[in-house]
């Protein structure tokens, strides 16, 4: 049995290198991602959702703060940093145009691993924290719809 932290580490490395194919290969065929940005199923759809965030923040990186494992589940606390250089889709269907502003957002995830692949990945971050950083706005509703 392999260490589930290795599967999560491969996802982090793929994300930090912006390798969407490798992101997709990190997930099992019937995997599910649930995040503030949406819900996606299967490696291809999950990679596409990650790709939207990478397009909005093309220099985005994840920096791990702590990792804890319990059986087949890995909990990670990290920061997401980057620069808002592309359109960012926001809740409710709006779009925030690039502002050129830097972001550093605190986040955490819970990932369940089976057979060296992530089968469930739940990501949590404060959308208000991100919205305030990219637009100096207090609400995403101020972005164009």
C-alpha cells in the first residue's frame, strides 16, 4: 500500500507546474472535486476546472503549510498565491476582468486516495478574501455579469 500523501503531492506538483494533463492523471475515473469554484467529476473535467483558475492567475502556486493523514485521507493547509492576469469566473456567473493585483489566499483540502489516485478532493477557501484581493471590492457582485 502506498502513502496517500504521495498522490496529493503529485497533484500539487502538477498544479504548480500548470500541467493540466498531469492534474487529470492525479484523479481516478470516478473521482469528484468539490470547491468554491464548482463541482467536477473525472480527471478531465477536474483538470478543466483547475485550468480556469490557472488562466485567471497564470503564475499561481500552492505553498503547503501543513499536512495530516488519517488512513486514506489527507488534509492539507496551504496558501494559493499568484497575480490576477486573466478573466476570473465568480459565483453567480459573473466575470472579474484582470486587475493585475497579487493574491495570497489561505486554503485547505481533504483528499481521499484509493489505488494511488485521488477519488474525492474537497477544497475550501474564503471567496470574500479572494474577491477583496483581486478587486479591492467587498463583494463579487460588483464584477460584470
